[in-house]
C-alpha cells in the first residue's frame, strides 16, 4: 500500500464503465449514457473499481486506487467489517434487448470455500422501463430434483421449469443468493449488488457465440447453491415509505445486511450527513441535482453516480423533479433496515 490519501472532503463523481454484451442494445442512452457507435452495450458499471473520478482533487484516479489508499475514511469501518478491504457495492444500469442467461449466485460462505475467498452475491433490481410482454425469471415453478434440472438443460427446455412474470416500471425485485433468475429482453433496470464477479451460468437457451461455440455453463456449481424448492409468488417487494418532507419523498427499495437502497424524489433540498461506518452511493435516475458540501458544489446529471466518502460529513442535495437512489452498508439496528424488514412477509430464503 502507498501513502494514505485524504479522500474525506469531496464526493467522488465517477465515469461509469461500459460493457459490450451479446444481449445488449442502445437503451442506456435513455439514462444519459454516451455509447460507442455500432456496439451492443448491455451494462454500465457505475461503481466499478476501474471507474475514474472525473472532477475534483482526485480527478483521473480510479475508485480502486482510492480504496487501497484511503483506509476506512472512504468505505467506512462497518463496510470493511462486512466486506473486507474492498469497495463494498457495485451499482449498474442494465439494458437487455435479449434474454440474459439463467444464473444463480452463491452466498459468501460458498464463494469463500470454492472461489478463492471471493464474495457471494445478493442483489436488487429496480425496473426503469419494460416493454409490453417483457418478462423476468425468478425461482422455479415447482420443486425439481438436480437430475430434472440437468435433463431440462440438456434438452434446451429449462424455461419450462422457471417462474416468470411481467414487470412494470417501478417494480423492485430482491434477489437473495441461491435464487435462480434471468432478465428478459425489453427491460432496462438499475441493479445494486454485493461487489462480486461470481456468477454461475445455468442455462443459455442453446445460444452460439460469434466463434461458433456455446457459452460456458457452470451447471454443477449452480446446482450446489440454487434453491430447488419453488419460491412461490415472485419477489416483487412493496417498498415502505421512509421519513419524507414537503420537498422530498422517500421509499426503501430493499434492505439486508449487505445494503440499503433508498429512492428519493427530490423537489427542493435535503440536508443529510454521511455515517463514518459506511460510504454512500448516489445515482440519478431522472432529472439532475447538486451535491453541496463545505468544499463546493458538485452537479450530478441523469445517469451519473457519486460516491460519498464515509467521513465526508454534512451535505445537502438540491434539485427539482430529481429521482435518485441512495445506497450504503447498514449497521445492525439501522432504521431503514428495521422498517424494510417489518414491511416484508416472512421468507425462509431471505
């Protein structure tokens, strides 16, 4: 590690990292992304460790570099206790023009044993746009044995076992580790997840890559971790309201030990302060806002993301008709975590 860098005074406004995919399209332009010509872009990773700070004292530095050099003043001691010395949360915009592969993610314990100490992955989706007929897959329709799943994959008919539903803009889907899932074509969403690259691809509809070979599957690892019992109703949650004012409406999208995600509809100003236990992530989904701090004003436009260091302290958000997601790693007893848990039905897999 090099010498400690003071990142406590300014928000880190990041340039997202664009990812070309076989199932992507041009939909990320709807959230302000400038896409290269002729490229199918499926994802914009907003808080990737390779994302570069675009303004301020840390301009040109990557988020990963600043985590390595900034100690707990950037990520916060609670985030470090849950995730270790790494940036804790990855936020993304995802544009699916075709079905993504059917996937499942391990929990932390399995990933630590089988993936060289990596994290597992629990995630959340906020649907931004959904074309008529577009669907999400979430869990199984009925209980199935590992041999049934293997046979369905071999026969290219796993779709028959999947529980699918048609989402609407504004729907929130909580995806605990072990839940088989897929995003269908015609859906644009915002995703928040544990910062992990461990994905087990269970099924890919028999698609062939440009080089003529099928995409790699991880069937046995996926069967090790997936829930083979039916999940019942799709896990579209009803976000409870949080403390609101005449200028701000707030709802808690999802909350668990790994993250809290809160949506804010801003029509004025909101004063807040970071907690030294965790950094915060702010992403603008509609409109624009300004982050005001003692060090200056920081404009944030549609589709842009800022990381607020844990030790930043007081700040004010100012905007008109702005829609944002604020996320962070909660401590036990966090008010938003308690509100969200109290509003959800019991789920043995959560």
